[in-house]
C-alpha cells in the first residue's frame, strides 16, 4: 500500500500542476477566444473534482 500512497501523492500534485496550466491558458485566450477559454475553465473544474477523489483515496490509506 505504500507504493499506492506514493503514487496517489504524485498524481495529486501532477493533476494540480496541469490544472494550473489550464487556468493560465484559459486567461491568456479569454479575450481572443472565449469559447476555448470556457472549455478550459470546465476542464479545470473536472480536474478539481479528480483531485478531490484522489485525495479521498489517499486519506483512506492513512
């Protein structure tokens, strides 16, 4: 279970990093391409949901 705990920790961080990049790009293109920006905003919402689930799994291993 230690391996899984380590992987979950890594996945949580990795997911967070990706979500931050998506947020950055959503802001960068908001004025020029609001439709893409809205899609990226929705992606970020989903990534935040994934992060919550990964954290839930991680906590169950404690």
